[in-house]
C-alpha cells in the first residue's frame, strides 16, 4: 500500500455513517481529560503586554483591504498583540463550580490541540538575543526554550524582508483523541487552519503579512522548535511507568511574519524554507524546560500515529502551476453594505470583533440575514492572495462550499454552491448531480461565483447529514466544505491531506468573524455523515470529499453561564 493509499484508507475508515460512527471511546473519561495548557517547566517566562498599540485602532473592514493599515514596528507591544489576538484567551466561562477558558482560535470540543511557538530576534523587554519561545496562553507569556547568536539569526533570515520573524504551530493529537478517537486527526487539522487564519487576522491589525514556508520539512520544523528532543518530553513508553513522559507534539507548519512586506507580490517572493545550517545551529544549542504531562493515562489510537507518519512532509521545492485566481475585488474593495444595518459593521474595531468571537451552541431557528450580508460573507472566503488571511496559505485553493440556504432575505431557500476557483467550475459541474440547475441567483454580485442548484426547504436534510444536529437546520444557512481530494493527494503527496483540512479551517475562521461582524454567530460542525453528503451532491468517487461543515445564524445564549475576563492583569 502506498502512503497516499494509506491516507485515503484512514479517511475512509474514519467516516461517520448513518448506521455507525467512526471508532471513538464512546464515553468521556473525565479523570484523564487532558490539561488544555502545555507548559515547559524550568524555561524562563516572559509575561507579555495586553491590549495592543494604543495609537492604532483599525476597523474590521480594514483587515480585508491590502495596505489600509500602516505596518507597525516589531516591539514588545506588537509581538504581545500578535499572540493575544490570535492564540490568546478571549474569556473564562463558569457554570456552578466548573470554570473553563475560551480562546481567540476555536477548537473542536474546546480541546485545543494546537500549540504556538515564535522564533524572533532581539526584542526589548523580551530578550537581548534571538530565541525560540513557546507561547503559554493562560499566562499570556513566552517561555524561552533556547537562545542563539546574532550570526545564526542573520543566516536564518537571509532573503526575508527586514524585521521578519517566524511563528510555528504544532499539534498534540491526544487532546482530541481523548474525546473523538480515530477521527481526531481530522479535527486537529481543522484547528490548525483556524489558527493560521487567526494569526493572519491578528497580524493584519498591525499591518503585517503572513506566509507559510511551503518547502520546510516536518523534521526541520521539529528540530528548530525543539519538539523532537527526547530529554524535554521524556520516554512515552518507559519500563518504569512513574517516569512516563509528556505527550509529544507533531509539527504542522512555520509561518513567516512579514512586518515590512510591500504587498502580495513581496509575500510570494520570500524564501519558502530556512537555511539548514542555521536550523542545525539552533537545534544544537542549550535548551530549557521540560514539557508537562497532560493526562495520567491514555487510550492508544495507533491509526492516528500511522496516519501522521504517512502524512509527514518532506523538504520540497515543488511549486503548483500558476493558479487561476478568483474574480478581482469589486470597485471600492470588500466593505460593508449600503443598508444601515450592514454598513454599521464598517466602523467596528477589528480587535473587538476578534475578541468577541464565540462558537454558537444552538441557533434560534428564527433569525434571518440580508442578502448583502450573505454575499459579503461568501466573497470574503474567496482565496484572493492579496486579501487576509489567504496570503498566509498560498496556492493552490482546493475547497468549494455547498450551502443549505434557510433564512436569507431575498434568496430562495435551497441548495447552492460557491466555486472558489475559476478552474473548479467545469469539474464540479461534470461530477455533481446532472439535475442541478447551475443558474445564477438574482441580485447576486456579478463577480461572486455562486450558483443555485436546487430549490426547496433544506433545513431537514441539513440537520440529518450533520449527525442529526438541529443547529445545522436552525441557522440562516449551513455550509459543507468539499475538497478536491484524490487528485490533489496524487499531485502533491500524502502530506497534502493535512493542508486540505487547513484550508477548511481558514474558511471557518472567516465565517466566524463575518458572523460576529454581522451581529450573529457561527460554529463548526465536525460530525457529519460523509457519504450521505456525497450522495446528496451526486458525487460517486473520491475526487471530491466533504471535510468540514459550518452553520451561521442567530445564536441562543445560555444565561446560566457566567463570563469572566480573559486576564486579570492589565497592561495599563
């Protein structure tokens, strides 16, 4: 069996079916629920500031206009803001004696497998030498894992714009597997996508760009972040169980943060990897801290480890062919609408929208949205490389949206599809149900590639295919994300399986913020019946696969819950 076949087999094995769900524990072992916060005991801790630069208060709509926000300098305040508004806490919730944290970046089941790191040069109030740091969101602090010389830093950043630094993301698969079993590997990848977009939006509030280093291997990334160090994690299977080590982290990706990039062209021109000698020099340095153990006991899910191994990313210089780009921005860019309800969002502070993002637990089944708000939400999911957060991932875009429209004023209820790339139209038309209409909705903006497929009340079927969850039926609309699947895995290799999910998570993060800016809520849906979704669309092979669902609408609030600020201290 080839590695691609192994990954496809995992995907098939972890599908939910109407008659059975993918393998999971079947219950919640609360005694061994993983600690949501990783710490490196013994590493020097640098507490970060709060609230961001006082002299820069960009609006939410400014985030989507390239060049609308002047680039800020890299300093203690801006590095603090980057993490606070991407991977930091957004609030604490409490019900009776139970209290739990919410974060800026959402996570399946609020379990948070994603860990953040930063590789940065000297920053006053942080350290006078370059270093590698782990981000501790509960404390809003950086744990310094290692420091290195300016010579190594110069070599590492050779070819990048001035003041560039790097943010790494890793995953602890056990945090999701504890609840979701074998399907957890999928959910970890969703969460990485949400985190990429969250970092992209946070960087945009500072006028910065973000770009993934496409060619960097997993092994190089693990080496430079120190997550391959047995001494700092311990033996996961020792003879003496009392010495059992901490749960290992798996490398996901490294993002270049570009404070002085001059637009999308400069972002595309940066190096796509790091100098191997600089990586080796950092890895060979003196490291501090030992990772904490998150659970007292574990349930093994070998298929997750096997799939993660099959999806390991090698060093690469392969480049996709130049992509067919989405329609250019309409004149005047992507802004709020002309009605007073839609236009009021244009003055919302960006950080307010980011901080107030929440995952809806249920929808009210009544709230509708305007057609203009609906079209704008969809427009902002288009992968234009000059628009946040899409310059972070780069080409190719591989995910399209089919939509169950329930309550959008002036838009006929039924099934629709948003074709996110021009070259996706022909293959989707040829692959889906031949009875679909493929007509343009009335009053839909000319540049928006939205197509009407089938008329009807889609609420019941939306709930049914989403594991019977009413939340998919009770919103204004629900979304299914269909990825170009087997052909892309054959083209780019098995590691690309992860990247497909990352793209869906990024789309989800856009929908989250768009919902907040519109005055409603959204939530991701990881539980859906895979093949019944494909049957609904007429898909008969694995050229396209459903990877993630979403719902957007008027949320109901649980008034029993108390809300507390994310951090007691203040930067003031």
